[in-house]
C-alpha cells in the first residue's frame, strides 16, 4: 500500500513514526524544532495505515499488517540506505520491531513515550493521571470533546500546551478511520516481540514521562538490557505528550542523541544491511 507522508530537508534520512490514531503532525511538531537548527537531515513523516491521509484496506487487520506497510514504505523511499528512526508511543513499538528486522540499516533509534514491555493497556504499570501545572487564566474553548481529551491527557495545562495539543495531536485524532482502528486493535500485539532478536547496539534514546498515565515509565526500564547504548530518561512534570510539556529537555536530549548518531549516519553498513 502507499502511505501518505510529508518530507522535509535533505541529507541523512530520518523516519519518524507517530502513535496510535494521531497522524504525521505529531512527529512533525516533535522534531522540526530540533531540525530547524540542524541541517543535513531528510525527514520523512508518514501517516500510518488508517490514520491521517493513509487509507487502510480490509486486508490491514493487525499490527503485523501495519508493520508490513512500514517496511514497504522503507523499501520504496529508502531502499537499502541507512537511516535514523524515531517512534512515539505505538510508533515506538513499531520502530523497535523495524529495528529488529533491519538492525544494520537503522543507525540510531529514538523512542518517545514508547509502549513498554507490557503491550496490552490493562497490563501496563501506569500512574494515576495528575495535573501538576494549570494556568489559572486558561479558559475553555467551547469544544467539549477536545477539552475532555486535553484535560484527560495533559499534565501541564497552559495556553501553549493546549495549542500544540490541538494542532499536533487532536487534529490527527479527528481524522483517524475508526473502523480500521477497531479492526487492527483486534490483533494489536505483534506476532514476534520487537526484542526477540539480538540486542541493538546503535545509539539509542528512550524518553518517558513520570506522570504518563497512558504507557507509564516502569515497563520501559526493562528495555535497557536490549539497547546497551541507550540513554534512558524519566522526565518529571511530563505525561504522554512530554515533547509538549517539557520541550526544552526534549529538544536537548534529542540533540544529544543526534550528536551520538551523527558520526555513524553516513558510514557504510556491514554486509547484509537491511532485512
């Protein structure tokens, strides 16, 4: 299938995978503030099947099928070219599986609020939702559905976090194909665990929010053994959208990951790079 995507810049490819039901605007908002000051990277922001402007035929009926569509996208857009990979939430789950399948082609892996080792929602170790900062002058927009979603997910509730939540996350949530989402959700767990292959030894980054009531931060700690070059950070005053709630720390840590990756990004891979 053909995935809709947005492309920015030129140079070392960076593939960015958004989470469950938003679209490419989530990762665009995450990463473009970083790359605005770092030329030399070609950023690819696809919409996953059934999300954004990417359709999902009835044959797309599981996370395995979504992963296969991402592999097809890589084959079409990048071939055997080395690339950097970033994934958020469900996109982080897929990114880990993509890295398992293409360990020498993925030159660096960044995971933002990824699903941890417990994939099913009812098995995750998560804190209760908490609002740690709310601007007392913040007024409601009048859109009850939007306000309910924003308040249910946001740890920091200000005019700026609400604006970014609306533009980068809510806008995608509204476009998701709910029939396709329900179909895929029936077989949501990948058949093969993303960490079923050898440890991934490329420079990695795992960012979690201390107040993330969606995926938490505890279940991700177990990933460290599989990613021996990973920086692992738990950001306080941050929930599932930590890039919005702690933008300074987020951008600093992503920049540090890029510093570690950059010497490797253009080097040739070993024989058998790719799948």
